[in-house]
């Protein structure tokens, strides 16, 4: 079965600094990969998705992620953090015929 | 705008008193999901409907039931809520494709936060 591991339950960056949230996946078949963001007391919002097209995926709010098959990774980055980026981020993996599996989440804190 | 709507946003119930949470969608998606999310944890899939087919996760307690009367609506029934059922309940939808049941991105509602007294 497919799974994802998010390295680091908490990440703290200064405003304007690089954001790097790590996600590694495990799958026996080519996966679909997703990043979602969740603000307090809200549902999950899709940031971006990889579905076997371009390996570098650009999403909303200036985020992007790169699919690296050799490293089984799909890390999320943003060049310059903004205070409004503070939230919980979930990486998820899906393969045809199976349900989406979420990572444990990474809480991003942005310091002024 | 097409969306997933959950009502109510906040629900308070008493220990053992049945409660129903509702979800509706205007996306015309054929797959609908219910997740339970506890504080600082990932969403946990309870069950989903693919069209009219109900799919229960193996570890979902019998206390949780679901109904989908039509494409647009789905309900989560908790027959006898316990203190451990206090959580955020998220409804999501997706577009299932073909007989391979390939699951695409999921669109989430804002959630219902359930408090059990």
C-alpha cells in the first residue's frame, strides 16, 4: 500500500526566508502526489498536485514542489515566507484504485 | 462557485445522544468521503461513497454510519457519541473515473467541529 512520511512535525522560519517542507512517499506503482494546506478550524485546501506530467509543479500562493523519483520525494518549497503562510501542511499520495493517504502533517510557524 | 458545504460548522451533543452531520456539494462529483480529524493529526478516512457504493474502512467503529440519498448530499450519523468522538469531521468530494476507480484530487468542506459533553 502507498504511504507518505513528512519529516518534521514543526517547522519555523522567519518572514522572508525559504520554506522547505519535506515529504517522502512509498508506492509500488507511479503515484499521484498532493500538498494540502489547512488553516485553523478550516478544511483542507489543495496547494498543488503531481500526476505524472512535469516533475516541477507550481501551485497557489507561490508554492512549488518537485517530484524526484530517485529519492522518492515530493518536497514543498516557497522562496520567501509570508506571515499568512502559517498553517498545517499535509502531503498525500494516491494510486489508482486506492484511497488517498495523508502524512501526519507539518505545522509551519512564520516569525516576524 | 462550486463548493462543498458542511452544516453545522459547530455541533455540541451529549454523551450517548445521536447526532447527524451533513454535507452537500455543487461540484457534481460522484465520490464523497467522510474523515475524522483529531487535534494535530492527519485526517482519518471513515468511509466513502463511490456513486451509490458504500465503502467502509475496516477500523471505522460501528457507531459511525453514513447515508447518501442523492449525488449532492451525504450524512454522517453517530449513533451514540462518546467523549473520544469529539473531533473535526471533514467531508470531501472527488471525481472518480471509469472502472479502475482512479481517485483524483479531493475537495474539502470547511468541516464540522463536534463537541461531546
